[in-house]
């Protein structure tokens, strides 16, 4: 071998070794990472414990009375939000040297938004004090708890699991995966279906009630589905169908609710080094809401050069999950002791559409500067509130006009500011279109943020300051009885918020993260008599967040 060739081969080997070493170094620096699996005759245990605590509170004076001698109320919320939780994630590989694996992921959250006041012996006189947790209760969530038996072509899953390939359906049951080929894997599952969005085992299977609000026992639907997942060098994704079948009759009608059947697909494709495509679709074929496009995301990323990137996405989001959560917490129509009528059992599904496009360009040596501009449009359709069927309390149909808005985003980034600080400045402006703005208000946000790595990447500090201003569509007006669309709000709001976030990897298997924020908010409401703005006393809000993690 000639000397030059030998040198080139040696240099190539050194470069390749250095590249592998760098890749391994980067991989080893990650906190949540799989251990090296060297002995399959023994159980490999790995996982993490994470403790998180958070508190938020507001303080401020009394509101300004709108009329002489009128009543005043606290401007700030009298309730503090506080929770602390512990999350554990555990993986067991080839348990006792066998073919079974174990996965467990759960957390417990303790909540009481008024712990501080309780400690001080202050009674707010309002039982609705808990501000964290699902519906004001402690949470005991089992996210995943299943066993897996791996085979040459077939894998068996038993227990609580999330079917990520098919719309992230959660079940307590069984799943089978069959590898048809290197590209295609077929999957099927069946099991009990916990309430979608439930955050605690106490609400996974809610108790049913009859027309008199009497307990009728647990409601346990069954879910099943079938589909296929694919993977190639340039694409991956899945497609399939799911059915959710009620197993309990509606006690008022004596009939079963119509099963929900939907088809879903998701995927990603790299057509070339310049073009990426992705999608996520859920279409309800049948069910209580009939045929409907429940969720849709279509996106494309085009990179004509190393310094230029464009994105375009279309989204549709339905309130189907929210409907399930709220409907299970509402009471049936009935009479109260004082003769009032409980009538809060009506929930409508409303879908929202949005389109978003961005363009990002990098400039300077080693792409030091980056400028991003974007434009998005959002729309919520017209909503009709049906007339009351009560002859003693007639109410005409009410129609809320469709709500539309466009939003402009501009962001500038300097990755090598003074002291190697990553500095970013952003501006967001949202304005309404037509009769009503999206969310019935317009807004403007200016934010300046910075971040810096410390201790060779083991620590990071971030800070930002934001100025926010919003205006309700009815600012300067008052709520008119009988005209629902005038009663969304009539205030102008401005706020300044500052926050600091820190992260520190203080040992190989330990990390800590903390944040603190403080803000000042000013609100101006409308005097219904003089039709003039009335500034209210300022509100100061503050929050603290702490997280500690340990891996084993």
C-alpha cells in the first residue's frame, strides 16, 4: 500500500472514531437514556423519579365601585394555586432472563390551593378553594402499566397501555403486534376504555347517574381496533380504525349510546433532503355526533437551502375530548330546594380551524443570526344556542357569530450575543376579522429573552420579559341582557411579566430545574352609566416552580 493511501486510511479511521466518540459523548450526556443491555440472562431495571412542586398566587386591592356607594370585590383571586407531585417511570427488560418486559409510569399529585391560608388560620369562607388537580381533587394517575412478551414476529402487550399508532387510544386490555415484513407491522387491540382525559384512577371509570341523579354504578366502555404501522428509510406512520362501544344503557331512555367508530392515520415522509411532509387525521364515521372530521393536521417543511426554511400547516381541532370531560361533571335537569332549575347538561361540540405559515432565514458566520416571520389565521364557526323547551321559561334561539382572527409573528435571534448569550426578540400581534374576533379579543405581545449555558453545559439559565396588552371586542360597552354575544367581556388589559428559569445537572444521575416569575396586571372596565373606562387597582401575580429528577 502506498504511503499516501495508508495515511488517508489512517486519517479516515481517526475521523470516524472521533465522530463515534462525539456521538457517544452527546448520547451519554442525555439524562433520560437507556442503559447498556449486556446480560439478557438477568433483569435490567431502569427508570426515573421526578418530584415537582408549583405555587401561584395573586394579590391586589379592592375593585373600584362603578356607582357611588356600590359594592367592591377583591381584584385579585383570593385563592392560591399549589400542588406537589411525584412521578415514577420504571422499565424492566427480559425479567428474570425471560422474554417478558415490564413498563410502569404513574404519578400522585397532592393539591390544596389554600394551604398557605390554612397554615395561617385564615378561612376564606368559600369551599371552592382547590385550584389544582382534576376537578379539585388529589390525583393518582396510572399512565402505563403493562407487560410485553417479545417473539420472532409477534409481540404481546397486557395491561394499561397507550396505542400511539392509532390516535393514542388508552386501554386496559390486550394488544398484538405482528411483523408482516420489514416494512409493515399489523396491530390489533381490545380492552376497557378509561375516560379520555382522566387524570386519576378515581375518574377513569366514572359512576353513572339516573334521571334523579342516583348512582347507577361504574361506566365501563370497551374499545377495540385494528391497523398497520409502516416504516421505510424515508417514511413512517400508521393507519387503522377504532371502535368505542358503551356497555351500559342510558337509564333515562333505556337504550345504549351509539358506538363511536373512527378511522385514523398519521405519518411522516422525507421526500428529499429539502422536503418533509407530515399528517395526523381522525375522522368519526359514526357516533353520537355523527360523521365528523374530528382532528386534522397537514404540514409541509421546505428547505431550499441550508440557510432558508419554510413551514406550512393546516389544523382542525374538535372539542370532543372536552365534551366527554364536562358532560360527566354536569348534573341532570331538575329542581333545587328553593325552586330553582338545574339545567347545565347541554354541551356542544365546536371545531376550530387554523392555517399557519412561517419563513426562517439564517445569516452571518456559522448562522449566528436568524429571522423568522409567520402569519396564521384561525376560525371558529357560528354557534347556535337552541331555544328553551320549558313553556314557563321561554327563550328564543341565540346565534353567536363566527369568530375569526389573523396573527402576525416576527422573531429575531442572535446565538452569539455578548458573553455567548442566546438572545431572542419576538413580536406577536393578533387582530379580529368580521363580526367577532377569535376568543372575542385582540392581543399584542412583545417578548425579550436570553439563555446561557454554564459549567460546560451542565447548567443553563434563561430569562425573559414580556409586555402583553389585550382588548375585548366589547371594550367600552356593557353586557346587554338577552344578547349573549355582548357579555364575553368589556375590559382592556395590560401586563408586564418577568421570569427566570434555571437547570442544573449537579450529578450524573440527578438534575434540578427551577423557575420564578412575577407580573403586574392592570385592567380597565366600563362604567355602565357613564360609558367610560374605570381603571382598577393593579394585580401582582407570582409563581414558583421546582423539579428534581433522579434516574436509576
